C-alpha cells in the first residue's frame, strides 16, 4: 500500500460527479477515516458508482490520484485498476467501514512527515460492457 502525506485536505460528505458514460455515473469524495487508535485520521479518495440502466453491467477503469508532484496511476498499474459488475438500477460505494475496498485509495497519511500534495481524483481507461 502506498500512502502520501501533506497539509490538511478538504474532505466532504457530498459526492462530486467525475464521469458519466453509457448509463454509468462515477462520483468521488475525500473522506477522513479513523483507522488506527491514537493516530490522526487517514484521508481516502472514495468512489461511488451508479448504474442507471435496467441491465447488469461490467466496468473497468483506473482510479487515478493526481498530485502536484506527479500522478499515481496515470500509467496503467494493477494497484489502481478497478474491475467489477454492478446490477441494473443500483449503486456501489466505498466508506470507512471497509478498509482496502476496491473503490477506495489512500490519499494522505498525516501521521507521516513530508509527502505529496493531492490535487484531484481521476478516472482513466473506462470500459463498460
């Protein structure tokens, strides 16, 4: 697992639409999660995927994190790849209750000194079948 650290990031309970294609909507948000007792909360990029069609769909994409210093996942990388099936008229989302969920990636660990400065979450190489 790769982790990054920097100053305070703006987290939210609200989802922001990242991409919409062929009945699939992909949203993101940054959330703090209390993962280790006695340590500062970790910041994650969470995704939510909605299938607005009546049929089950298989999707694949890269969950990319862009930083001022570089990009994690801009070059295809198995750690950033997401492959899943989603039933018609349903949604899937990551939250703090599922550590290592396929729809989450760690953005910052404020317990570490230094690190990269997060800019945004990106979706690359989206394929829907």
